[in-house]
């Protein structure tokens, strides 16, 4: 079955660029919902962060991972973070996307890393403030509730056609800090 690949590009100032890849069912436009999601959390990020939500992209075959075409829908948007203050590059939170799918005896899950967060989102114990968790949890619940996101389980090996996609049913934001690193470090 075909699905849309929606790569949301991050510009993070000192931390460089990144991408969060979202998948949607073919024919389903989630650009508005993704815009709502990033607008809901933009105050948790320093003003140097922007997100570019595309209005077009690749269509991918879930079974093989092969690009089979292109999609155009919705409206491309750039969202600018509004948080003020210091931040630590590459340090933040994550969202665990849950599905009801099971592959090879394991639940299919996905993750979206949300970094860098402003330092006022962290407490004295080095975890996230309750307000930051609530902000992310509300945004994740709304996005998951749209019914427009998929988690893609890649094929097990090159040339295999056993990939699958599974609808996101919930987003969970643990009170844990995560950090990203590059392959260059």
C-alpha cells in the first residue's frame, strides 16, 4: 500500500539542521495537523529553531520502501519557535508514538525527538518540568488523535517486501531528557 512521506526540516541555529519524518496514508493530507502540532510547542524551543512543513513529497511503497511517485497537497508552512533564553544544543524531549501493530512478536512504535529545548523547560533534578511535559503531551495527543499518522516498519532486509505501516493511536511523552549527537562526534 502506498503512503506519503512528509519530511519536516528543522533549522536549529548552532545545532545545525535535522529532519523529522512523518508518514501518512496515501491521499491523506496532514500538513495542517503538523502545523498545529509544531505551533503548539514552539514556545518550548529557542527562537533560532524553525520547522519547514512541505506541501509535497515522495509516495513510498510500505512493503518495499521504494519511491513510487510524488504527492502534492496542503499548504507548505514555516513555523518559527518563540522561546527565549538559553538552550543546550541537541538536548530535549521525545515523543513515543504507539500503534496496535505487532511485527515479529514486538509492538510497532515510533519516536520523534524534540531538541533543543530552552533551559527553563528543565527542573533542578535534570528532568523536564511538568509544564513542558504537559505542553508536549497535549500536542502529541492532538496529533495522534487526528488519525493521520503512520509508523512504518521497514523491510527486514534489502530487497525484501515485508515492510508494513501501522496507524498511530497515541503519543506518550516521558519525563525523560534525551540528547542527540551527530555521526561526526
